C-alpha cells in the first residue's frame, strides 16, 4: 500500500525529522550565539535555552561567554636605554559584544581573536617598553608600566567587542647573543653610579664636618669669653671683699701679708742672719725667746 503513495509522502517523516533537527539548537550557560541568514546578521541569543532558526537558510555562530586565556609568543623589545629584551605576555580576555566581534574580527572566531590580540598587545608592549629603561622593569615602576600597557590594549580592543581583563608580562629575558654584553654594561653603570654616590657622600661629609668644626670653635670661644667674664667678676668681687675687710684694720692686714710672705721666703732647714732692727723681720724677733 505504501508503494502506491507518492515518493515525497513516503519519505515525509524523515524529512520532517531532518527539518526539525536543523531548526532547533541549544544555547548553554557559557555561550552566546549569532544567527546569520545567508551570511548576514539577523539576531543574537545570549540567554541559555532551546532556540529556533530557519533550517538550511540560517546558520549559527557560537562564542564563549567565559574569560579566555592566551599566552602570546615571545616578542623582541628594545628599551629606552637600548637594551634588547625577549618578552612573554599572558592575556585574559572576554568577547563582550558578539555583533561587534563578528563584524570587526576576521575570521570571527577564537583563532581570529588571538591573531588580533597578538598584533595589538605586541605593538602596545613595544610602544610602552620602548619609553622606559631596563632597570625600571626590576623596580616598583614595573606595575605602572603594566597598567599603562593594559589601558592601551583595552582602548584598542574595546571597539572589536573584546574586553581585556588583564595583561601580564610573565617573563623578561635578554637575548642569548648579547646577554653578556648587556650584563657587563649594566655592571659598569652600577659601578659608576656607586662612585658618584660615594663622591657625593664624601662631599656632604666634608661639609658637615666643616660646619661642625666651625660651630665647635664658636661655642668654645663663647664659653671662654663667658668664663673669663665670670672669673674676672669673681676676682674683682674677691678684691673688693678683701679690701673692705683689710681696710678696717690696716695694721692687721700688713701683719697678715708679712706672714704670708714668710711661707715663700723661709724654708725648713734654712739659716738666716737677722738684725733685730730689721723692719721685715720684726714680727719674728718680737716672738723669739730672750737669751
């Protein structure tokens, strides 16, 4: 009985299954899809679920929603101080606008995205590192350099429908052919830098010592002046007190001064021939025993 049916009716269940299978597709949680009709954009599906398209007329291109990683091949960079480096970078990116990505990147696939990113990042790394010295890559300025590269790459990649999450330099090396020469040049520069710092330190030390010696001389002179003033004032005060004391009894003062002079003139064991009428020795003769 089936043999009596037209051919298209005999095979219609199969055709229906084929048409139904080609008209349905699934968008999962980690993808986003663009629907094309004869190669022209029609619509975007970003929400997960079962979707419908016109069979044999519309086609689907799916892109990842997740953050993707890309290790760029090594590139050669010349820094501001003419140091040649081999630089490896690591990039994390995301396709944020499927339509922009489809229209701007050819081929509009992950391979195309990597090719564009390789060109953009290589150019940005050469541009930024070409304006800095090699030693800055070994200091805290490295983070500022990386931030500058990231911002530059973001600005270029954004119109392509790509968001750059991060760009990192994972390795920086000197080429084998000039590594020894660069190390020798760096060593000579560091030696020169050290000598300059030592010379500046010695100059500063000499200036500090000269200032200290000058201040020391001034302080000592001022102290000597003040001590002389104090000593002079003390001597004057002592003379004034002595004059006041001895002025009250001149005879006692003369007697006291004569006795004081005996300490310096008459030594133990000395012999003198004295006259009893001598004015200087009368104080002694008055107290000698009569024989």
